C-alpha cells in the first residue's frame, strides 16, 4: 500500500499540534510535515565568526565605473 498515512497525519495534526479540523485540511502535506519537524535540520543563523570568515574570503572591492576616473 502506498500513499499518505491519513489516520496518523490526522492524529499528529489534531492531537499533537492541536489544529482545528479546518486548519488541518487547509494545510498541504508539505506544510504539515514542516510543522511536525520533518525535512531535516533547520539552518542556524550565521554567527559573527562565519560572517568575518566570509568577509575575509570575499572582500568588498570598490567597483570601477567605465568612463569615470
């Protein structure tokens, strides 16, 4: 058998997430999966050390506009 586990999804959405039925049925399967924490780790915000590393690797350089001195 293939497809979605609707009883399991309904249990997770209605009981664990405490969604109302209309809210549950308005979600796409991808949105529900995201709310349930599926899809892998969430990217963490960039810290100052990583920003400094990128700034050193890719420094801003003044751009030269053609025809101007």
